[in-house]
C-alpha cells in the first residue's frame, strides 16, 4: 500500500520545528550573554521558583527590604502550573525554553484549527507563517520572559475550542489565559464580544463578558491592593476630552506604523473581520491610549505577542466566511502566497526579525566572549541578601536579591555587586545611572560596615 506524501503537513511541521530551534537558540544565548534583564524575567522566574518550593512568591525589589507578594504587582495565578518545571532542574534556562515551546505549541494548535476549517493548503500555511513570523512575536521571544507570552498557548487553545464547539474546554482555557495577567481579562471579555457578534454562541459570549469583567474588577479593586497595601499600580492615564483620546490612538506616528505592519503581516484580513475588531482595538487602546510608555508603541518587547492569536482569529474568520464562494476561492490562494511573501519581506529586509540572529556566527561568538562574566558571578557568595546589577541579576533569581539602590544603607543587603567595565549597556545599571553607581561605590568604600572584595579591577563586591 502506497503512503501519500502530505506536503502541507510536512511544510507546517518543518517550519514550526525550525522556528522553535531559532527561538531557543536566540533566547537561550541572550541569557548566556547576560543580556536578559531582571525586569520582567527576574520577577516571573522568581515567582515560579518560589511557587515550586511551596512559598508565597515574595519580590524584594517592589518594596525593599521586606518585599511584597508578587500578586500585589500583577495577578498571575496560572503561573502555578509552571512551577513543576523547577522540580526537574534549578536552571533558569528551563523557563526560557518553555516560553519558546509554548509559542510553537500555540502554532501547532492553530494548525489543528485551520486543518479542520480551511480548504486551501496555501492558506493554511500562510496563517501559520503569519502567526509565528509576526515580528511582534519574535521580539517577545527575544526580550526575556513575560507573563503574557505564556498566555499565547492557552489563548490559542481557547480559539481552537470555539471552532470545535468544546465549550467546557473553552472555559478552562479562557480561565488559564486570564490567569497569566489581570489585564488579559479584558481580552477575554472582548473574546466574548466576538462570540456574540459572530453568532458562534451568544450565550457563552455573554457569560464570558460577565465573568471576565467581574474578574478584572475584583483583581484590581481587591486582590492586588490587598497584597500591595495600596491601589492597583497600573492606573490608566487620564485624558481631558474625546479628541485627546482619539489623538493618542494614532499619535505619534509610530503607533499607526505598528498597526499597519501588524495588519500587513496577516494579509490585512483581520481588518474586515468585524467580530474580531473589538479584540484588536482593545489591545491597542490599552497600549496607546491608557499608557504613556513609549516602549509599548512599536513592535518591540513582549506587548504584541498576544496579537498573534487574535489576528489569526480574525484572518481565519474571514477565510471561513469566503472560501466557499467561487469568486473568492482563487483569490484566497493568491492571498496566501502574497501574505507569505509579505511576512518574509518584513522579517528579512524591513523589520529584520530578531530570530535571524540564530543564523549568524557572530551571535554565538558573543556567548563565548562572556565566559569571563561566569567566572565573576561564580565568586559571588550565595544564600545571602544580594544587591546586584540588572544584567547579572537574571542569574540570581533564585536568591534573596534586588537591583542596585542608592539607599543601600537603609536596606542593608549582605552583598552588593558591581561590574564597572566601560562600554556597557546603560540598562545594566538600571534603575540607576552610571554616575549614581560611582557615587554609591565611593560611599561604600568609606563605609566601615562593608568590605570590598576584588575579583578583577573592574569587577568586585562589597560584603557586610
């Protein structure tokens, strides 16, 4: 009996595997290069580590020297399900690798969804290429570890459950999704709006809206204030009038550019999916209107990762709606080819997707060139209260630690660590500037409570 070769299946699986290898190579090597910073990696990793030891996840950085339970910052109870990872190993790399695997598993789930609902092989492949090739998703994997990137998998499973009408599983996956960060409850509410507008299940949609909105307000009004002993930390930016609100959505121009490039990655189809637009608008409204941080305006960092399954949902909805109409069936194949070419162009030539670094020998040489940092960090005593630089801190997330702080004499850490080599990334010293670091070192050298221990002329620590 002859076995028919399924080229569609082969291409999709091959692409997901190659993507996973690239994502793992880039994200792990950045960690080994000491380019993974404590925010947000340190908070999330420390949370998972402490949960794996059956401790409440205490974050010193948020309120030194005693700290607060992490749920006073972001409420992420779904992180509990990742804690068994640290029953297997104590190496932080396992969390970095798991994040990349979660994203790729999300793409596999997306393929299972389109395999059942989409006819054209070219269109199926295009949807998966867009899902993973989106530079916003690549940057999320490139820039450390974050709550919402882990939510990509359960959100994609929620979408799979919608198209397979598995409503019990739908609610399980939805709750897992919103449990990775409280503002994802607004995404869940808009997913309920999608169910209502698309008529897929109006009753479930209404329940979703009510559950998610209730969850969101309970968290920000009661749970995080309880743990933080103060109001919810991420209050929206106030605005004076509706015109200012609209202007914030598109000004400065980087915001409009981000929107256009995101839609282009998915061949513009989500723009004509009316039921999905509330989901998309809500994402940009949070980032562009309610928050003034410029880091949220472009395709960098992790803020765009959750858009991949959302734009996938919009594209898939349009494809299903039009693929059976003769006039559109051939156009769908053309759309598929065009979209794949757009993703390749944006990734390779225009936006220079960061996963390309996995093919560059110089990138791996940079890892070898940082071996001296391991020699330095190996000399630093463990099991004591550390105050340490941002880039080094990511390798001490299982310790009682915090970042450099000029108020060291009030906080009283046991060990204070410095790497003062010239030419470093300014973020290495965050939240201080290097001028403040020099003043801090000068003060410590005069402080009789601390002894300076030299490892090299530029690398040293003070021990209490």
